[in-house]
């Protein structure tokens, strides 16, 4: 089974690449995704969500 995802955002730091004991490459990274919404007063607010 193969899963695919598409992520759009900003890297929080340099990706770290390691290998499992069987030789499979694994990359770790932090991704910041910004979204905008209006507050109860009508003011535009930016929210940042982090994915690790």
C-alpha cells in the first residue's frame, strides 16, 4: 500500500535524513502552514499551525 500527501508551507528548519537498519531513507522536517480568518470584530488574523 502506498499513501501520498501534498503539503504546502514553510520549512521551520533544515530537513534531517536518516536511514532505517534495513536501508530505507527517512526524512524528518517541521512545516509551518499559515491560514487567515476574521475575528469576531472583523479583524483579519493569521494563524500558524506546525506539522512535525
